[in-house]
C-alpha cells in the first residue's frame, strides 16, 4: 500500500496483504497499518489497484469496510478478481468499483491518474503515472519487461517513453529482483519446459500454482490441447478465478476441455491434467493435503507427474521442499523450478530495472516493493545510472517523502507497521501475545494448583498439569516427584502466610526444580485454590 | 551417520547432528536414532569420522557416551575438532581417538578402511574405501572436486581412479547439489570477491561464517595481510577452533595479526577485521546479537562492512535475510552471496558428481547426504551415466541395503528416525509434546479455575488466566464477561453434580464462547478447586 497526498486529497495505491513470517505465530495474515488514513478518512478520495495478486488486493475487504464511500479504480481483470473477493465477503454492494482500461486515465481531485500496461505474471497489470501540482510521478507497479508475454501484450514502452519525455519528478519502482543480474526470462519459456513434462508423463499431470496465476492456467490449457488431455481444477479460489476469467475473455479454454474433478479422477490417468493450489506448501492447500494423504478425493498415485509451477516466496522454502519430498515418497515424479524451467519470476531483474529508469529519467528515485536489502540493491543500480545518491530515498514501509518546488525530503518513519489478522479479530494481537506464543512454542507451560487446609497448610502435594514441556503421560512418576518436592518446600506454611506468598514460593521452587532436572524454562503458573 | 555391518562387525561412519526444522519447536538439535546400534553394542567396532563439520561430528558426545569402548578414527584436523568438542563436554578422557593421515588405512575386524583426500570447505576431509568380504565399497564423504583449493591440496584423483580400477561394488556419494548443473566454483574465487570488499571498505570489515570454516579464516587472514588489517575473533567456538588449528599448523596467521576483541574495538576502524559467528542468523550468535543491538561489546557502526560468507542452509533463509535487513537498518553495508561471490558451496555439482561416478564405475549406486529430492536428482544423473535403474537404491535415513554374491537388495526403512535434544534431556520429547508446542504457538491457552461452595454451587465466576490467546491486560473486561457467561451456564450446579461433570461443562461452555467471539481455538484447561 502506498499513498499520495496533496492539499488534503489522498489517493491510495494497492491494498495488499502479507503472508505471516514464521515468527508471527498463529497469525492468519498481515495487513498494512493504515491508521494515518483512518485519521484522515474524509480526505481519502480513491483506492487504485494495479493488479489482482494477493499482495495487492488481499486487504481490500478491510479497506472497503473502513472507507465505505471511497471508489475503487482498476483494470477489468483486476476488478473481476476484486469482485470475486468482495462477493465472498458479502461486501460487493458496499463499494463503487470503476473499471478503467489498461491505457485509461481519470481525474481524482488534484491528481490526473494515467494507467499504462506493464507485463507481470497476471494479465491487465498496470503502472501508474500521476500528474500532481508538484509534478509528474510514476509508479512502476509490479513489472517485468517480457517481450513475449503469454497474452501477447507487451509493456507499453511508448507510453513509458512519453511519460519520460514529459519530465518525471520521481519514479517509484519494483525492487523484488534488484539483486539479480540480467533479464528475467519470458513467461513463454515455461511453455517449452511444460511441454517436455507433458510429453514424458506416463500418467496424470498435476500442476500446482497460485490461484491467481491465470497465465499459467492458459499455458497448461494450450498444452492440454496439444496432448489431448482434459483439465480439472482443484481448490475453490482457483475454480472461482478461472470461471471469472473465462467469462471475461481472459482465459481461452477450448469447449469440453474442463471437466469436473470427480469425473477426472475416474478417467484414464494419461488423459487428465489437474490444476491445483499448493505451490507454497500451504498447510490447507490441495497439494499439501494430497502429499499428507489427507485430501478427501485426490491421492498421489504412482505414475503421477506433479509440477510445482511457482516461485518460492521467501520464507516458504522449508514447507515447499517438505511437500516436494513427501510427494516423492508417495511415488510421484516431481518437477520443480530447481530442475526444470517450469516457473519464471514475474518481476524485473537488474537490466530491466535499469532500462525503466533510463526510459523514465526521473529526478528522484524511490525503490519500492521489496525487503530493505532489495531496496538497497535497487538504489545502487540507480546510482550506477547517474542518479545522485542525494536524490535516492530508501525507506521502509511508513516512511514519507515530501516534494516541493522540485525538491524532495525524506521524513522519519511513521509509527505503526503491521496489523495482524487472527481469526475474527483484526489488530488485537500485538507483540506481547506473539512473545507468549513464541515462548510457549519453545518451552510449553506448567500449571500447579495448590490447595490449602483451614489451618493454611497444603492439603496435598500440588497438582501439576503441563503441555509442551515433557510428555505428561510418559512422565507421571517424574511429575509426582516434582510435586512432592515442591510440597516439601512449603511444609512450614501456616494460615499466617498469605496465598500470594505461597504462590511466589511455590512458583520459585518449581522453576528451580524444572531447570535443574530438564534445563528448560516453561512458563509456570501457580494457582492457590 | 551410516553404518556397515558384516558378520556381527559394525563400523559407523560419521556422527553428525541436524539443526531442527522450524516445526521442531524448542528443540536444541537433532541426533540420529541409533537404537539399532545400541541393541548391538558389542558388535560396534569403530567410529570413523570423515571431517569436522557439525553435521558429521555434532552428535559425537552422545555417541562416545553410548559406546564408551569404541575407538574413533579420523584425520588430524578432524581429531582436533573432535577433541575441542569432547574437552568442553568433559568426555575427552573417556575415548580413544586414533589419528589417521588423509591417505592412511587401517583394519577393523573384516573391514580394511582406506582414507583418500577429498576437497570440501574444511581441510583434512576424506572419502573412505572399505574392502569387505562382500566387495569394495566407496563412500565419497562430503566433497567437491576443487582444482585450486585454499590449502593447495586437491582431491586424490589417483587414489580414486585406483579404487575404481580395483572394481567397486557400490558407491555412496554426496547428493547435496545434485539439482545444480555444472561445476561448483573453487574456494579460491571467494578470495577475489573478498579482496574487492576489503579494498572498498571505509571502516571495519566484519566477516560472518561458520565456526568450523577454517579455510575462510585463512583467506581473510591472507587479505588482512595485504591491507594491513588486524584480525579479532568473536564467538567462543570460533576462537577455540582457530587456536587449535593454528597450533596444529592448519592455519597460518602472521605473528601479531590476531588481536583481542576488546582491543580491536578501540582501534581505528579501517585497521580492523572481525571474524564472527552468525552467518545463519542463529539467535544467540554474535552477528544476530549485534544486529539486534544486544551484544555486550560489539555494536554495528555506520561505515561497517559486514560480509555474510556462508551458504544458506535450507530453512534458514528467513532468519538470515532478517539479519541482513537489520544490519542495513543499523547503517552497515552488507555483502552477501546474492550480490557478490563471498561464498561458494562446499559440495559437488552435477558435473563433479558425474566425474566421480565415472572414475569409480561402481556396480551399484546409492546417493546419500541430501533430502529425498536431491537423492532422486542424483539417481537420475547415475542413470544418465548408464547405471541401470535396478542397480540404484534411493532410500531415506534408516533404509538398509544388503550385498551378497555381487547382488544387492534394499529393505524396508527401519523404525525410528530422529532423536530430539532439548536442554538436558535426550529423546524424551516426541511427537505429542511437539504437537502441543505447535498448538500453543498458534493459539495459546486458557486456564479457568472453578471454586465450589460447600453446597456445590460456584462460589464466584471462574478465574480465567491466559497466554497467547488475547492480551490479558488489554482484554480484562472481555475476559470478565466470558467468565460471567461461563458462570451463568453453571448456575444450576449442585453438590449432586461431580467435579468432573462441572469441569466438562465449563470447558465446553468456554470453548464455545471463545470460538464465537474470536474464531480461535486455544487449549482450554479447567481446574475445579
């Protein structure tokens, strides 16, 4: 999410979600902290979405709920994907969605917004030129400069050059692959690799990818046509997206090729291809459940060829490769990017990033969309191209840059950061709960219940209940011994000693024993009943 | 760990540890499950270690404790590293360690064991030829075929060829990089990249690597000499290893170059290099503590150049890149393998793996040392070289292969797998505790204490204590409401109703309310006091 503000007019670019890092225990997903916008709710004039991937539309439910009167602007396919999402959240009637062609433009307050087509791994992806009273700024959106994209529609170089010729104050550009030299291979190259896989596959071919990677679905359909295979789709989000994209004309699948999953299972394996979710090893995805033998209808069968046709999202390496290993264990042949080009990145590498900078020739350069290390790498490229270091602003999320009279200045990062979504609640979980979850995950907890007589003495040894420290069932004797030891340290307790003191002494005694015996530090809670 | 067995004689090759996967919550490290050996303790005749990395010697404490009378055989540097480890565990006097030269041989029962030098990212690394009554088998050890290794001692091609000429029954070969085409670059190439880093560094250079990567220490010392820098070492394990390697002549550091860390901090930054642990983002390592501002003496300073000179161990990507980003935030310049060749793999790529197979020309091929996907990739290579699929055995840890009369047969995988080490205890934590920790990490727990009157009714609403579900302090009112609601569902309780029934009803009521209000599923424990 990014915002542009001028004279109490704010436009928002993109409303994505982030998948939780491995130390964000139990969090479903993460949305940006847009308290700054909530504090200026009347100033927010438009929500502009550059394309339909989750990291750009995944927070849309929350945003349209918080800004009910603000119109959304996006290209046709992006609108389609947003509508699928809002319909399932029962929010579709709450918001005005304006469809803008990929070369369209519109005015919002003082901003003239111009879309221009940029290639990415989804059709109808755009960059945005914004003419403001302070000058023209250009936001690349996610992009690669694919010369042979699957939909035959390359990036709009003419428009990019034209924007450059107008004189650009600042370029905000996608930094994802700023560490990688050269050019990103064309999506078209995947087709050759996939074709070899299909040619050699003795049985079913199962292709796992993102639910929104519609160009991959088109490519698989093209190859299914060559090899006379039917195609079935597993995974609700993918089924919904494919339906919508077909209806809108973004997917051209021959009549009769799509079959129902339950029918596909009964067909001759070599006649069938299944598109599925799960390319990131997500626990609830079709492929992961198949790999664990927990999918209701789909089992991995010997002779299956399973294609992981997606890049590795950083942090997902372990779960992806665990799934790959499990699928091999089940007897499938697994094809993944490390051994065949069945996926290429959707983002520009260094040579494309340089080309964009040289086409736009901005005065100021702000690398966006990437971890700090990627932004740093992108800023080094810009310096190599002659943009002075003083005209490059590297800032993490929440860092404002102000433009005035052709000058620019970066401010301190605003407070805030991420908002965690967990279950029904948004933002109620902060660092304390996460730290507790982290500690519980490493050490578990022990609870001891102490019951006192009328004369204040312990009526019995403490009752100890534990999870995540030692196995309660296997360690019964050991636990009883500990309880007895704690009991002994409290043998002198009388009615004169308060519950609080008993609690503290019992907790300290148990912690000491636990550390001595196991060198572990579970959370200890003592209750005096 | 691998074992060879003939007629009640067992020799063990390597005794490594595994770093815990991210779902092995709270586990310190993982050792192999060698119950099979414990059940045959009198048959174990030798423990042979191929080199001194943690994944080959990290379980040695446990192994020498369990097999106190079994001698260890290893090359000089490997013995040195084992001794450092056993000394700190106070086990050094409990075991016989036999030093064998890299081209040495020895007899153990029916086995004639011959070492041969193989390049790797540590000196004194060997492969092993074992002449058994069933035939000659060769184990590659970890290897790469580096033509210009840092210590100037390439792999012993002559011996490898000679073994091949004798006729090899089976080759067991390192599969780590079986997915990667071509040759692994020479360690020597790192020196060029490092030199450029040193040339351009305005202040201190901090090089993070593994404590046992002694060739990297040598390379950094070489460059320090060129640029007239002193070298300090941070991290106990690295300090111990360097001391030992210097004493044994494996590290040649000019007199006066090594300085104490406390002195280095006071010197002019451009005169200093610091070697540190933490290349994997390990929480307790020097570099991670520096990045978090939690190291007692070392702070990241603006002008520092920090080199991550190690490969990414799969699963560590997130913590490594988080450290890189944090170091950038602190104002350092960070150089890491994605942007400069400051590390190369220590393992052979496909062309080297093929060359080894062609030199050895084994009848049977068994890919080892790698995840299943790597073993599969290695087996495809062997097939490409003409080894029939029926002579290749792909098996995960614990899968026996039997050779008899020139034939071979693979058996079902033995029961067992990993043994978890957590704190003082080895193997007491199994799947149940791990599952509890996983659940606690995602949802936390709630404890409710119910106190009953003499007439059996609740004397007050349940007392609710929670961690990892909602923030107790911020949610006091909400928690009191829940307690009141649970209390109401138990309003009819009398002395006739047992504690167990009250417990069940209270737990069910609370679980229902928690799910309704938060859509979360914490562990709920009810205690009736």
